[in-house]
C-alpha cells in the first residue's frame, strides 16, 4: 500500500474497511449462503431474545402501573397542601422509592406550574435501614455517625439551593414502603438538624398500626396510599439503582437493564401525565383496593 502511494497507483482498500463486526457479519451472510438449519437456529434465537425483551417490558409496565392507585390516593390526601404550594422540596428515599417519587414529583410540578408556584426542588437520598439497630458494633456505629453527618450536610446544600429561588417551605419525603421506619427516620433527623419540617408519603406499609406510633414519635404527618407495599420493592433492578448502608447516594444497580429502566421511567411519567389530566378535570378518584389513602397526624 505504501508502494501504491509512491508510484501513484490507486490505493486498494478492503471491502470491510471502516465497518463494524456486525455489519461485516451481515454482508458475509449475503456473500455466502447460510445453511437452512443454521438460519432456522439463528432466527429462533433472535425471536426468543425479542420475546424475552417484550416480556421484561410488560413486567416493568405491570410493576410501575401498580403504583398508580396508591399515588392517586396520596395526591387526594395532600391536595390542599399541593395546591397552596406548601412543598418547596421533594426528597425521594432511594432506592425503591425512586419511581414513586418520579410519578408524584411530576404531578406536583405540573400542578405548581398551573397554579403559578415556584417548582419544587427534587432530590434523591439514601436512608439508612439497618444502621440504627446494628450500632452495637463499633464499626457500624462509626458508619451511622458519619452517615448522619453527611446527610445533614447534604440537606443543608439542598436548602441553600432552594433559597436561591425562594424561602424553604416544607419537604415532602416519598418512599415505597415503611417497615421499621429507620430509613425515613435518618432523613427526618437530617432535616431537623437544619430546622426543616417535613411530611412523609409512603405507598404502603408492612404494619399499618405502626404508622400512628411513628407519626407521634417523629412529630411528622404520614400519608399512606394503601396498606400493602409496592411490587417495585421486590424488583429493585427496575429502579436502576441500589443503596448501601453507609452511602449517601444510591449507586447503579449491577443487574439493571438500561432499556428496561428507561422504559419503566417512561411509564412512570405517562402515569403522572394521566393523573394530572384527571386533576385538571376534577376526576381524581380514591381507590379502596388494599386500603384507601389515610393521613396519620402526630397526637
């Protein structure tokens, strides 16, 4: 090829130059007849892969759709506060609280825009399930102290961001389920260290009776969408993230399929648009399957 250039001859190029392995493979198939049995096997594998992808998409839709009714119940319970622009900030409790937060935050933002309120700042923080009860271990106790400090510092940063646009109002913490309440308690503690009031919205709970106790203990209003938990709690890969006890933020989930995660979030945003449309036409409905929406206020 060097001699070709030296003698002015036209440089010869490979027919496959600049092409990807997939493109080369496709062209090669066209040049060399593919045996029928190999072709049938290849088509069967491709069809199986398509079927698996479609099944995973359908499963993602089903899991996210499971959030629609409890989110609608929560909206009805919180509507007076939302319409008055009472929340300057929404904090999603990562990891499985991420998708419920996406739905609720999108609806609230749309209502705020309609009412002329400053849109809420939306952030995601990882609570600390398991740290408080494990503090007998010196190492875990150190992690818990460091996590509490980091959370308080991060909340201060969020507060400073809000102040650039308006005076900080209440925070709405959104989660998928309350079991021991420990994850939410760590977030509330960080907020209280910054003199910031909050309400808590949870899709469901493992112990309905405990919500009133937690509301009294925290001095915080808790709004529950239904008494059962969310399916997404059993499919954390769909959220796209995971949390570890000492981490401030969630990290990418090792088993997450980016296309499936993206599809799930698209479904979540579509649900939010449909709920906002129902709000505009005054058609929001309270749902009673698995328990209706309930507000627990501190006594």
